[in-house]
């Protein structure tokens, strides 16, 4: 038997099929150990065949299979071929996406536990008190973990097992993340609008359905109904959410409805938990995969529905190779399985909504909240007037007034500021020096709790300045407010208030998000201060106030999507208010109160925003009327990066000269952030009139093979910095 093997080395020089002889049964998708060069390597069996074009005596033999089952199913292999071809990356790099990282390196595997139970033998003799006590314990408590018994009764356990009094059974142990996450089993009846949405998704001939529903309109219940229908048909489901913070909440709802059939996949789990959840999905004991972007590669078979919640979120685009878009992969899987791909959002991306409006996707609207609950009132506050009145705090008088009423009435509030830390920048008032990272071309952020400066790009920490390193001055100024400062100000204003903070600094570990959200849901806090983690998906019935402290933050970024992202963020965070019996309020603080984006968001007018935005995009020929392609070149040495850039640019210049009419823009330049994590960064930016040249661009870039630089291609990158 001959096996076609891809060696697990992500390098273009070995990105090809190698034939190996195999003298034991093996199936496509199995991971195998093979001789490669002068050492051994792991590989993936892509196909099994009877003969090879190479002489039998020259074929090396596979050493062994790494597992006793194929790690990758037929769909995974088919999908890997398409992704590798689409993004021009080595096949090994794509195949890795389908596996837990530690599984590849052999650092994690199956774990087992031994259980003891009475086997029906005679009770132990009276002169063996420990054996007698062990027997009595099992008689009272039933089957017990043998490790616990041995701690209590020592060698008596083995002695009883040897006599046949108790039986020891070794069983596979599955490490269960979020073991305590269990939702309430509540019977919910779909509203007429929800039933109609479910019916249309099932009846449409289109693969993709866009569920455009305002916050609180009941999209989640529609997702759960579609998943239930898939399971009833004997199929599986994939449920994607944009933030790790949302996965415990969604998991609790799935477990309430489907029990242990739901498995979770995301980077916050331990290696063992991630492996076991992956294994449950692969063997079929779990049939629903829920998680962030990477869960689109879950090893489920016969998929009946794929859901992408908050489809507009930028986190669905991968920023490391291969730079895939989650929608593209999900669409391939939906097509392969002949199932529906459901996109949900209160603020769909402009590109997605246009495709739905033009009939490519099924468009389903849910314009009202469940039980006709009103949307919260949004009050726009002009912070320029607050400054003129001498108010230098992060809170306007209107927000303070509403906060005091909220606390007095025993309700809860969420304050949103998309900037963590205490101060955004630390600078010297004497000479203007700004503290910057040694490895990244960015200013450092001051974190008061640790009294240190942090780089939010590479994570490096620095001691806080006591004097300016340039001029020796001691007039250090903290510019820009972060979540830590907001919490500090709140504690001064409302010393009796219970306050939680939710950002990257407080949510380390898989329990971080869940712990904070559960505390808030259990009324253990009155105010939740957070970054975009608090902006979407959460449902707290007692929240009647949302304060948006700096609505302008994302409004003026040098990115054609800055207006869209601001509209989405404001609308999403405003939707956290008034989801219970009481009507909600939103206080939106801004220095640009007449901005059309904020006005559309305050009125929840997505259609008005869309018409305005699509008109601007059409006039300026930005996506979806064009395609932006960025080729990024990075290296630890500036000279190496520049040399690689020259080669890339020369290849692309030939393409530009031959197809000038297909380019709206073509140029090379420094990346906006010139250095990140010690690597110098340059880019070639292109704006194309169509997708016709995409393959040629990938070919031109992949022809460059620099030794000391990394080169990557991004399409419509979600982050242009």
C-alpha cells in the first residue's frame, strides 16, 4: 500500500506530495511518523493508493500512525486543498488549522481515570479494618474514583481488587472546560416573526441568509431552533461568535437546550481541554461546535447549519498566515455539506448588506425587540460644552445625573470606553518627550494598578518614569483616559457602588470573562466598566443605563471603514440597555455632536446609515466597489525588509504596467506602524477595480522567496495599521 503524505513542515520547498510505503492499514487523514531527510517528521496521509510512479525499492516506509483514527475527515482534506490554493500558502500550514496545536507537538493526549465499584464478592474479614472501611464506603457511595479511594484507604483498594471484592475499571477522562456553566432549561415559544425567519431560512434556495435584527430582537433563539432542527435530522452544527467573552454565555444556552452535545473551541482553554473538546467533536459524542474564529475548522461531519453571529466583527479575519476570512471558509463548508450559512447582526457590514440587498443572500429583517420592548433613548452630549463649564472629568453632568438615579433605583449600568489602562500616553511637559516601546513604533500606556508602562502590541513592560529620560524634567503628564482611570474616578464619586472592570487586563485565563459576567449577572456589582468586550451579545435585564464615554475614538481613524465601525460599536453597546422590563437610556459623549454617523446611530437608523455610506463608497470607489490588497513585508533588519520589498514591488510593477486600467491605486510605503515586535514593516497597497487580478498578484508575491523576511498578502484587511 502506498500513501501520499504531506510532511508537517510549513515551507514552500517541501510543499508537495511524498510517496511512502506502508505495511499496516491506514486511512486518508491519519497523522503518521515518517523518515524525512536525516531525521523523522510527522505527516498527513492525503490519499491511499496501490501503486507509485517511483520504484518500490526507493520508497521509504511509514514508521507508525500517531493516532488510531484519522485526525482529519474527508471534508477537512477537501477544504484544506481549497484554502491552500486560495491563499497560496503551504498545505501543512492549512492542515494545522484543523488540529489543536499541542496535539501536533505531542504535548497533549488522552487522559484516563480508574473507577472502583463493588463486584459482588464477600465482605472483607473483620481483622482488616481498612479493607472493611473501604468496602463500607463503596457500599454507601457507589462507584468512586480509585485515586480518591487510595488517598483514603491506601493499599486496601488493591487488596480488595485482588480478592475480587471490588472491580477497577479504567475509562477515558474528558477535561470539561466551564464545568459549572449550565443554563436554565426554560421552554421558549417563538414569536411569529421568529417562526417566519426560521421558515424562510429553511425554504430559501440560497446558501447564505442574513438575519438583520435589532439588538434584543431574538436572533439567538432563531439560531438555537435551527441547530435543534439540524440535530433532529441527525446532523451537526457550527456556531461562531466574535469574542471569547461571548462563548460561555452561548455555551450555557446550548447546554441548557442540548446538554453535553455542545463542545467549545477557543484559544482560552488549556491544552488538555482544547484537545478533549476537539476529540469529542471528532468522535461524534459532541455534535455542536461553538467558539470564536478558529471553530470554523471544527472536525464535525455532516454539518446541518453554520451560524456566524455578529458577522460584521473584524475578529473574523485572521491576521496571521493563512490570512483567511471566516465567512469564506464557512461558505466552503456550507457548500460542501449542502447546508445553510446564517449570518446575524444588528449592524451588518456594508459589503454583506449590499450582497443581501442585491439578492445574492436571503435578507430577513427583525426590526422590533421581543415583546415590543422599546429601544433605549440615546442622548448625545456635547463634551465641548462640558469643558467650557470647567468639567475635566470623564463624565458629563448628564451621565452623572443618570448614574446617580440608576444607583438610587437599584438598577445597573454599563460604561463603555474602548481604551484599557490608566492613561493612553505618558509625556514630558517640559520637552514633549513621549514614552515609546523599544520594539514597536507606538506610545506606551500607563497602568496604574501595576504602576508600569505597557506596550499593547508586544506586551513588554517598563518601569514608570520618575523623570524624563531626555531632559530630566519631572513634569510628567498622563494624557488620554483608560478604563482604570474611569474606575478610579467612579470610586471617588460613588464610594458605595460596586464596580467591575472588563478588559484584557482583567480577563486572563478561560474563566476571566465568565467570572466577571457572572458576577454582574448575579447582581454582585452595580456598574460594569469595559472595552468592546461589553459591547455585544450580553443580556442583562437590570441594565437601564449605558454610558459611551468617547464615541469619537474610532471615528477619525485613517481607514475607510472608521465611520462604519463607529456606527456598529455605538449601536451594539447602546443595545445592552433596556433589555428587561424597564426602559433603557444611553448617554453618548462626543466632541462632534453633529456628526452624521452618531446621528444615525442615535436613531438606530441602519438603512439611513447604509444609504449614506454606500453612496460615499461608490463615489470614492472603495469596497465593495473595489478590492483592496495589501502585501506586507516584515523583518528584524530594516535592510532585509527593504530588499524584500524591492523584489515584491518589482514583480507587482510588471503586473501594474500590463493592467494599469485594473488598478485604482498602486504604491509602496512604510506601514502606518513602522515597527511591531521588533520587526520593520513595509507594504505595497493596491486598490483594484475587480477580483480578476487576485490570482496573478498571489503568483507574483509567492515568486519572491526572501531568506530573512516575511511576505504576506491580505485582501480588504480589517486592520490597516
